[in-house]
């Protein structure tokens, strides 16, 4: 897949002081709405909720079930988006900014309505703490942050709603669907195998933009929308700003930053293009797992030099009085005893038997009587039983860092699970939208200041 070199002024890291306040504020968790993609709308004629609630017709931008979104709400969100961009969004992109602002607000209403259905409430103290953290990140007090927003005509209420939805939605998705996420050992091993094969090759500092393809029949429209985003970057809008506003990845909150990625870690359709791109380049939209992905290669470095391996071990000690045969049965049960969970875990698995979790153990730190056996063990292997000091001992390998800088199995499992949960959340939101009455009335182009 061909890539595109950014304009010299369009730093993909977005670190050139593009925003002072809103870098910590912009929480992008929305689906993609660019290039004229329509919102879900009901074919039924809903009752005029806005009129019933006393809203003037010209002030109504959309109705989401029984909740009204006003043109004031849309302008407020556009101001937040413009503030996040440090004024770098070109004038010709205002229609897309408006469309995204309206889409954000519709999604927020749907999320908050669904959270209310399940009696999930976010306390004011939680929102206050989030605002305090945002203020501290910009060396401001919460009241100074409120004043700074007000100076730009932005009500703190708009920000509080955005924060509420951004906290409530992940909690709801996690609570409802976490049990559906399955990461099998084969998937983890395949990923680790690819990374081992490429461990001697470069590593890449990557940023990402995710564009979910909700309707495969309209994939070309989504692709063209992705090209429009790339065109904005070529005109000087930093990658991080575009990611914050338009990416559906969880990394959107930090400008799409994925951190350092090793060769072979990403799926093959994404791995191959980033190896070919020079630093500072951006890929064209790449189809991957039901979405178009845009990746920026911010930097490259040589692979981490192999170092000393470390182990995470579950150590079982059994009083010798139970007898050798009984002790071997206990050792055999170690692999199914969930002994690797938690930190500094001590599990009583029977009279005279204890299990201790030993983390980040180098070979030098392992007792000489175990050292030779442990060195050749793989993850999920149990070493030989050894009798010493009136007890039988054995170790089970929970995790093994081969000294190549590879992430642990737990880290990979969490990454894969997070991606799966994110895709479930996107589909969940689209299902909610299809089952809702969403009427869009806004036809005219607004200006942020009215």
C-alpha cells in the first residue's frame, strides 16, 4: 500500500505546541462521519418532541429519541474541536467539523441513554476529578480551566457531558461484554512467533487513525473520507489532532499514539507498509479487521539488543511428611491452580502446601538447584520436583521474557482483548443507533460563534 509524505510543517507527532489546554481535554471516542456519510434515521414520522418541549424550530439540530440537540450544542462542540486543533483546521473543513460535532453529540446521547437504561451513573466527583486532572496537565487550576474555556465562549457543561459519556460508555461495554472476549493461546503464540522472527529488525514509533466500516457496501466512501483526512494533514493539520477528532481507536485520546511497535507485532496488512515507509510518512487507508487504518511512522530505531532473560514463576513447597507420591500429585495440579494470578500471590492449596509467586527473576536470582532446569523451561512448563530442607519443591513458568525486549504474554493478551472489546463497543453503538429514533434537522452550515 502506497504511503504519503506529510507536508514539512505537518509533524505527525503533533508536539509543536498545537494546543495548550485542550491536548488533555479532547477525548475522541466517536465513530467516523466524513465525506457525507449519513446518520441512522428512522423512516417513521416521530412526534414533534422539540415542539412539545418548547424549542424554536430553528434551534433544533437533531432529536435522539426524546432528547433534543440544539444548534447551540453543535456550536459548543465545534468550538471545543477548534480549540483542540489550535486554530489549524482550515476554513474549507468547517462542514466536516460541523458534521463530526453533530455525530459526536448524537453518539453521546445514545451512550448516555443506554447507560441510564442500565442504571449506570457517573458521579459528579468523578467528573470533577477528571477536569482537575486535565487542568493540572496544563498547569492550571480547575477554576482557571473553566475561565479559559469561557474566554473562548465554551460552557463547562459541554465538556462535562463529553467526559460523562467517555467514562460511562467503556464501563458499560466492559460490564456487558467483557465475558465474551476470548484470547486464545494460539493467537498469543502466533504474535510472539512473528515478533521473535523479526526481533533483529527495526522498531517503529506509530500513530493510528481507525475508521470503522459499518456498511461494507459503502467502503469506498469511507476510503475517500480517509483520503480527505490525509489531505487535511498535508495542509498542516497535525496527525494527532485529526486522530483526536476522527479516530474510533481508544488511542484517539492521546492523539492516536500507539508507542513503539516491533516488526511483526501488527497484523500483516499493517506490518508490511510501515516497514517500507520513511520516518514522517503516512499510509493511505488500509483495510484491516472491519475498518480502514491510517498509520503514521513517527520514528524508527534498531531492535533492543538481547539481554538477560527473566522469569515469572509459581513456586510450590510441600511438606515432606505428605510423601513423595502425594507431593507429585500436588505438583501436577499446579498448572491448573491459577497460581499465576496477582502479585506476590500466596495460595494455600492444602495442608502443608503453599504457593508463592516470584516475579522478574533472573537466572542468578534462582536457587542453583533449580537454575539449570528453569533455563530450558517454556511458558506453562513445570520443572522437576526437588527435595530440599524437609520439603518438596517445584516451579511453574507463568511468563518468560527472553531478554529480547518482547512484551509479556499478559501484555499481549490485554492488547488483543482491548482491540476485541473496542470492536464490540463500536458494533453495540451502531445497533443502538439502528434501534433508535434519530431525526436530523440541521441543514445549514453553522459558524462556531453563531
